[in-house]
C-alpha cells in the first residue's frame, strides 16, 4: 500500500514537471511573436516616414524648377544629322557633298541615312542571290564500286551534302541512294543501327572496300594493261602522263611521255639486269607480265 502511494506521487510529480515545461515553451513562443509584431510595426513606421520625406523633397524640387524642364528636349535624328552637316559645311576647306553622303574630317568616315544603308543591304543580298541562281546546277555523283571513282564521289559527298547537313539519318539515307550495286547493299545493312552509329559505320565501308590506295593503284594498272580498253582510244593513248604512288612512303613518281606502241613482237627478249637498273625505283609497283599476246602499251620514253 505504501509503495503504491509512492508511485502515485512520482507520477503526479512527473506530470507536473511536463506541464510546466510545456507552459515555458508556450511563454517563450508568445514573447517571440510579440517581438516580431513590434519589429514589423517599427519597420512600417520607418517606411512611412521615408516615404513622406521623399514626397516632400519632390514637392520642393517641383516648386523650385517649375518653369524649367529637368531634361533638355531630344533633337530628332533628322535634325541632328542636319546640325552635323551644317557644322561640317561651315569648316574651312569643306566641299559640297551629296545629300546622301557626308564625310566627317577624314577619309573613310561616312554618315549615311538609314534609308540608304537599308537599300545597300537589300542590294547586296539581291546580288548574292542572283549570283547563286546563275550558277549551273551541280550533278550528283554516284558510286558503283569502281575504285577509280571513289575519291571523286567522296569529295562530292563531303562538299555538297555533309558540309551543309549534320543529320545522321539524312546523311545515311543520301549515302545509300547515291551508291549502286555492291556498295549500296553493304551500306543498306547499317540502317538497322541507330542513325549516328549507322552513318559512322556506313561512311567507312566504301573506303575500306574500294578506296584503299593499293586497291586504286591496282585498278589503275589493270586499266592501263587492258588491251581492249586501249584499242578503243589508241590515238589518244599514244602520249599520256602517268603517276605511280609507292605504298611504303607515299612518294609520287611522274612518268612523262609514255607511248602506246601497236603490233609489237609477241616475244621480246629482255635484259633483266638492264631493266632492273633502269626501273629500280618501280620495283614495288606490280607490273603486268609479258606473255604470248599483243602488247598495246609500253611504259617509258
């Protein structure tokens, strides 16, 4: 019984202390709110006083300068230009100028009316448009897999399409439409990829398969050694200029006055030692072998 009464007194004491702390917090909060209201009232009062002072000062200024404007009147642009013109004309040694052009004390400094400047810009734009429209239309170059046409095709594509458009989907579609045969089939497989990735892969396919230097050189030599091609233009092929590129150091060798000779003997004795000494710089360039068929071209003078 005694223990129960002790516990009851402790509970009442704890409850009393909790309620006292709560009252203390509420009292501090009320004091803070009261302080805030006092500050707001003081601020509003100060703002009102400053406003009254500003209004009083403005009224004093208006009374003092009622007959004089605060800012001078702005001269219209035409009158300002006329004032400058009159001043320049009043200077000693000045000459009469045209109405639409005024020179101000030095060469190269001109003041033109706004209408004249606008007319000059319109005239310049019209001249550029007329010059562009008078140019002949550029023909689109296609690529069919011939290594001899790879460089021309890529230069045309870069200067006419890729230079003015950076949309990978459009570039990929144009590249497919500009190719024929095997290149078109190889590039068309890149459409399953995302546009940027597909275009990055497609633009490398023609160079990797048809545009390597040794492939182009091999095709050039094959065309030069093809008798059926030379028979069609044997007159034009009598004197030509050839250029060989060594694949190791990219050195270009110009061979001038290469003459086409017809009806040479089928078997021509060769001095291999003399030929190797005279053409040693072309050892790395593959040359067609001389077999039992008519030779239609002889490289060298």
